[in-house]
C-alpha cells in the first residue's frame, strides 16, 4: 500500500515535472503513461537502488542520509530553497534547517512594536510561525486590510491569517491584480512552514480547512510549490487609492526565528509612492497614533 509521506509526496511531485530530456536520459521511443521521470530513472541519477527510492517515495523508508538527500536534490534539479525543504521533510535528526517550533502563544516584543511605530509611513507588519499577523501599523492595515478590525492581531483568537485571507477573503483576493501569483507564493511559503513544524496542530488544521473550502488552494498545494518569502513585487488594485505597485520584503526577526517583519514600499517619486502617501493620510485619520 502506498503510504506516501510528505517527503515522498514532494519527491513524486518533483520527478513529475522533469522529462528524460531535462536530465540527459534516452527515451528509447517509449510511451509513458504519466509525465515526468520514472522512479527507476531518479534512482539511477541519484546512485541509489530503485527499490530504496521506491520505499522512500512510498513512505516505507523513514528517512535518508544527508548524502542521499543531496544526490536526490541534484538528480531532481532542485533549487536552493527546495533543497532546504527536502532536508526539512527528512525525519533524520539534524536535517532541519531551523530549530523546532517553540510552544505557547506567540507574542511580539516591545522593541518590535516600537519599530513598527517608528517606521511611520512605511506599511509594515509582523507575521508569526503560522502566517498569522501578530502586529501591524496603521499604514499596513490601510493598505492590506482596512475592512478588518485594526485591533484583530492583538488576540490569538482573532488574528488574521495571511494565507486564509488570500484564499477565502474576497477583498484580499480583489486587491491583487495577479492573484494566482500571490496565491502560489503564499502556498510556497506555507509548504516551508509545515515542513519546519510537522507537529503543529494549528498548521495542520489550516491546511485541512483550506483544502476543504478552496479547490484552488488544493490545486496549488498538490503542486508542491516551495518558495520562501523574500522580495516580491505586486500590482495592487486598492479600493481607496486605485492602482499601485509595491515591493514586499520579508526580514527575519533577530532572536525570534519564527517571526518575520514584512514591509511594503514603492519607487520614490512614482505614482505608486503618491498613492501610498495618500493612503497614509487616510490611515492617519483612522486613529490618533501609529501603533
């Protein structure tokens, strides 16, 4: 019986996107029932037995050595992010690229909240280990989610989840001109989060919920995109200021490895910068201070 593990599912998805031509293998005129490489071909390229690779992909082999993982990554032409993801998915101790997720409720330090306030006109937020918004300033709230309560991030039970918003919240979906690109990006990041934190019941519940409520999420999720948040450029259609283009950048928070600071900026002097400035004036009127 095929008991595909997360590691096996990822390997299967990655061999499916390659053809023999991609890796320099002959076709011998064969007609393939499914696209992609065969298991035997991946095993040959990685220098392992076909039986071993089959057990690994079917979940009957619990883990693989670092040497085997590196060989598989090379055989499957994985990107640097995908290589890290492959190691995260391995259950062998020492393979994970980050420390295990701490338990308990997530909190934002006073220093980080001060930074959000000091950033002033720059839309910024802090996101946690499950892609929940832990804090944001008024500029960011006005840019991304003015239809939500500004104080929503203050309580664990009311915190907006950015992945959930992208797939299930109509105003958020309408905000992104190229919604599929944004959706793929958040799923790629969610894949990384779930691999780093395999025992997190809240992440498991989030994936289950989204698979049940969104066929589009299911399609993206089953394609196994893997991409950490870094720098992305998004064209937005904002209900208050119209069209603008922002650069989203994500920074790790020192001493809080499971939190990230996310900022949104526009090219100085551009119409998008003017739109952000106009939106900032709107947000300034929404509250007496900038949290």
